[in-house]
């Protein structure tokens, strides 16, 4: 590291410390334990983008969706590692906007904070609409807005409760999602094992993963188009970055959560 770079990093670190000193009176309660953080990290990446979005991605890019997720996951791994380094440099940072403000300036914190807020407004609306679509599968005559509004109301209430209770709810909801994925995998293995044949005559087999017409049904265009859908499934993995200031033992819990 050059002297200039080292000096800039030191100045940024001092600015970060000064920024957080000015906010000492705004410290949050450290009520989240290791299991809460672990499930928030894992469960944050499991949602409608995976459950519903994967079907659309699969129809566009075929079984090459596996490669799509691997490529996206590879880059996001390093993004999360970098975020972890920033969070552990000062565990009083509450959000990404805090270290953007500390190291880059108020303009960066303002831009990042509001853009992240807009991101979750759009994501939340997309999620509640998907929930409405799921409910219509069982109740075709039910208007979409009823389950959507109900879900939004419940989510709003949950965000007003104490952080420890929120952590507990996240833990159990994430556990339900993880259990569902495991059951889906087991169901798929079972169908392959018994040689299940669909109504249109297609037999369940691992060979479909490697067939050219299944792997790239729409060629390179379909493969590239799958990225913009698949990347939505990764929205939420950064949620662990908003928990640093509310974690009991951040230097132990955060590295485990980020690596998971």
C-alpha cells in the first residue's frame, strides 16, 4: 500500500470514528444473537425471487440457470466480504449509508440511503403482489389487493416491535423457508427415483440437465436474459449489513453470517 493510499485510508477511518462519535447517543440495543443473524443472512436470500422467479428464469434460460446462479453468487460473495470488512471496522455503523457517509461524504450517504429505500419499496410491492397471486391459486375469486394489503399491514406491524422479537420472527420464518426448500429437493429426488412421467409424457431424469435443448432453449440470448430475473433472487442477502449495530457479539456473529 502506498503512503498516499495509507493516508487516505487512515483519514477515512478517523472520519468514520468521528462520525460515529457524534451519534453515540443514538446507539441501538444489541439484542440479536448469533442464531438470529445467521437466519437473517440465509433467509434474506430466500423469497419470492427464488420461489416464483426461478420458474420464469428456468423457462427463459433452461437448466443453464444453475450456471447463472453460480456466476451471480460468485460476485456477490466478494461484495458481502467487502461489506463485512466495513461493518467490522466500526460496529456502530447502523446501515450502509453510515459508512458511505463516513468514508465518502454526506452526498454518498444521502444517495445510498434513499436509493436503498427506493429499492425496498419496489421489492416490497413486488413481494406483496406475488403473495396475492399465490392466494388466488387457492381462492380464484379473491381480489389480489386483499392479501397484498393484509401482508403489507402485517409487515409494517412487525417492523415496529422490539428488535429481539423481530429477530425471533425472522428466525422462524427463515427456518420455514429453508425447510420448504429441503422438501422440494427431496420431492425432486423422489420423483426422479420412481421415474415419474408428466401428463405430456416427459419422464423425470437427471439427463435433462445436460440436454442441449434443455440447457439453452433460447440460445445465448435466453441465457443472458435469465440474469436480470435471477439477480432479483439475491435481493436481501445484504440485510445482515443492517444488523451490525443491533448484534450482541458482532465480531463473532457477523463473519459467520456473511460466510453463510
